[in-house]
C-alpha cells in the first residue's frame, strides 16, 4: 500500500478575509488577511492540508507552477520531493520558499494520517501541552492604556503567563512609557514581550528605545531590524540585558546557524521557512546553540512542533477577540487552551484541517491541478 500511494490532484485557493477594523503592524497597515490554502489528494483518499499567509508574495502562482511536478509522486517520499524541487528552483528561492513550505506541510499531514498518528508523535513526542502566548494590544496608539491593561487581565485571569505586544519604533519616549506601564501592570505574574516589527535600521536608533525599557524585565524584544540586517543583532545584544528574538523571516534554512549564535530566541515559521522539515532542523540548530525557539502564529500546526521538542518555549497565537486573524473561519478545529497552556489533540494529521466549503466560499481564486 505504501509503495502504491500517489498524489493525484492538487487544489489551491486564495482567500482574503476582511478585518472589522484595519490594524497596524509596525509601519504596515493591514485591512484584510490574505491566506493561501492547499489540499493534496492521494489515490488512497488521504488528503493533506496546509494554509499560510500570502504576505505580498506570488504564493498561489508559485504553487500552481510547482503542483504539476507533484502529480504521480509518492507523498511519503517528502525528502526526495523536496530535494528535486530545491534543485529546480534555486534562482527563484525567495518566491519559491513559501510555496514549498505549504507543500511540505501537506505532505507531512498525509504522512501522519497514513500512519494514523498526530504529527507531534510522528516527530518524536515529548509533551502534550505547551505555554500559550497571546499577541495583544493591536492599534495601541489609538487606544487608552487602560484598555490594553484590561485585555491583559482577561488573559492573565485565565492562566496566561506570557503576553506579547507590538510597538512602532518612531517615538522612544512614548514607547518606553507605554511598555513600562504594561510591564508594571503585569508584575511578577505575567512576563511581557515586545515586537518592534523591523522598526530600526541602525544600532543608534534601536538603542534609543531599547535602553529605556531594558530594565523592565521583558521576556524578549523581537525583530528590531530588517531580516537582512541580522549582523546588527549581535551588536545590539551586547548592549542589552533583555533577550533578543528573530528569525521568522529567514529565507535560507542554512542561515539559522549564524542567527542562532547572535540572538537568544530563534523564531521559526513552518509556513514560510521551508515547511515542517526545515522548522525541525532550525529547532535542532537552536537547541545545539543553547537557544530556545518560538514559532510564529499558526498555533494549530506549530503546537505539534512544540510538543515534539521541549526547547520550544511557547506557541504564539492571535486571540479571536482581537478580530485581527479570522483564520478560524477556514479551519475545522482550533487547539484548546486550559490554564494558559495549549492542549494537543491526538487526532491524526498536522492539525490544520481545512473547512473546504468555507475556503471555496471566501476564495477569490481557485486552481485545480490533475493529470
């Protein structure tokens, strides 16, 4: 049966879900969340699912280009498929990587279902629950700080121990007042992390804000520089007590080793960094360097990685009440949180089962590739 398993059809759908209110991520305004959904069908009736952000890339077009190369392949031969695709698309690596990430996830989903196992057990299985990290405080500049304190209280009262907020790094004084107010409010019970979303281009600019909040006991400061400015992270880290986090936008998995040497927490994203295989490799690299890892959103998928590897510090998610990530509309299920921790399900697969009728309903574009 294993040798006879073949890919016989690929479906791709591009969905844009409008947000009730635009949000700002650093200097970027987001009015809708653009998702690309992928389904890989096999001749055994097993379907592999994957979903990711388009993030301004030609993701649907790239998947459409790659899909014909998958037809007739054995989906359990993930490495062989991945190596063949890698060799064929080296010149277009950046656009290609998001597409091959979703393909790898869907192939792992098929493999786990074929083995009748949840992905985390297939990857080794180390635990069944992981700390949940909510991202709060969207559009903070337009809201009173008491509103965001109340949002923190809503989560801390349910057992949350780590919370992340975002700032735009163009006003060091205002940002330091804001972060100090939240850190003091959390006290000893809730650790606060800060995402600066690529706000600065120089060490001097970054230090202006970071040195003002360096005594706040923050869990980490994330993404002070552009992804291509990783060389600046080492210099900034040498000036701060607060840990630095980065990595979710790494295009080359081989760059993780250099990055892990220069930061404290390595960010990974299986939906954009190369898939489950590349993410697990990155986690192993970070662990060898004595670093923890923190996956970038997509908790239904990344929870499986965290339950397979104890060096993953938490699983990040965007709470539904924020209205800023309506991905639940496209999924059959979402992992449960109890006492501030995500609880893993033993349902076979990779955790991102698509509600395809909703996907089609919201799709601005659909593609179907078959012989």
